[in-house]
């Protein structure tokens, strides 16, 4: 099939799925969002393979990531958290995210020590097992399967749990295991302060605490910008997938990462939130966030600090593909 025919088929499928909406909050909605996610991720993977218009996939990925990170995601964060009332449940979301990262990191560290893996490989797999794709995939999945309210929870899970640990513990792990030349240590607070989504979150929380109403015209602008986050994020996931001949040989090394990210940590978070008395839709949302595949952004840390980037990209590929089965299974189990 020619590249043009492939793109035409993908566009037609995407149009039909988008036309039917992201707003069916049920098991059917979960199936629908994964069909759409599969189409968009496949489009990114096809771009990586065929390189239409002569554009390198790395350049396209960096460009789309910059647009999302500096414009669209801050708009989504501002709109979601401004509407969300301040409540003690936010601390629970942060706790669940922290447990997800730190326990996953401890499990992966124990496994790497037992297997005596190469340092660069160990560092890449530690990051892969600890940090999930809670925004790029988590936001569209939660919003489509549970409703618009879940967008705020996914944002809180990322910005108040995952992101601070990524820029502190994650950077320390990358520096410890990487072979990049020594550089001036980065202060995690300075790094967080430079993140546009974090600024948007702080502004939104301040406005929500002051009970400032969100103007209707601004809400429409923010919603329009936020609508582009999910499809562009999914394209970036596809552009990050790495298929190569050596990947099958690496599957035994990647299997523990997949088990930790997709099965063990969701089970632990389920027990944790149940023990804290959390039930209903919030419990489902927290468990699904902990069941996300490897974070795409980790590739940047691997490249910067000299970890095994290829192994990390393989972990992203394998866990993303497997999550297309495990996430609906978790959703069905939690619903049932």
C-alpha cells in the first residue's frame, strides 16, 4: 500500500472515531478511545518509518512535544484545575503517584541488582519501570472512560506526584547510572519552576482557592486549546516507538519492566487506595493511572545523561503495545 493510501485510511478511520466523540463514559468508551489511540499511534509509527515530506521523526516529535508542553498542556492544566475545587483528595492523588513511582523504582532496582545488568541499561530500565505515561496517554484514557472530571485528577497525578519526582529522583538516577560528562547539578526546584504546566497549575490553584469564576469566553479558549493535547500526545507516542530486529532478543530484559508498570503497581495502588477508603470512580482513575506504560519523556533524560536510549525506547514500545490489552482489562476488572 502506498504512503498516501495509508494516510487516507488512517484519516478516514480517525474522522469516524472522532466524529462519534470521546464522551461515551463506559466500557464502550474505553474501547472507542483505544481504537482512536491505536489509529493515532499507528500514524506516528508510520511517519517514523516512511518520513513523509522528508521530515525526520525526531524533529517532528520534538516540535509537537514543544507545542504541547509550552502551549496546549498549560491551557489544559489551567482549565482543569481552575474548575476543580480544592479538597483533601488532592493529597491522596499525590500520595498514590509518589507510591507508584518510588515502589516501582525499588522493585526495578532490586531486579537490576540481581541480574547484574550494565549500568547504562540499568538506569534506562529503572526510569522505564518507575515513571508512567500518566499525561500523554493517561489524560485521554481517563477522560474518555470516566468523564471530563477525570482530566483534573490525571493532571494532579502528574504535576503533584510524577513530575516533581522525575525532576528530582529521576534526574539523580539518570546522573548516577549514565556516562554523560559531569555537569553542574540541576536544582529540582529550579527545574520545576521552568516548567510551563507547573506555572499553570499554581495559577489555577490560586484562582480556585480565591473562588474567582472562570469567564465563559476564556473557558472556551482553554477548551479549544486543550482539545489538541490528546491527539498530538498520541502521535508523539507513535513517533517514539522503536521497532528493530534486535527487539525480540531484548524481550526477556523488558518483561520485568512491563510486569512492574502494567500489573504489579496497579495491584499495589488498588490495595493502597482501598485501604484508605477510596472507592468508586476515583479508585478506578488512580489504578488506571498507575497502569500506564512507560513515560515518553524519559527518552530525553536517557539522551541527556548517557543512558541506554535504545533500550528505553524498546521499553516504551513494548509496554505501550501491551497496555492496549492490560488497560481495558484493568478497567473491566475495576468496573466489575
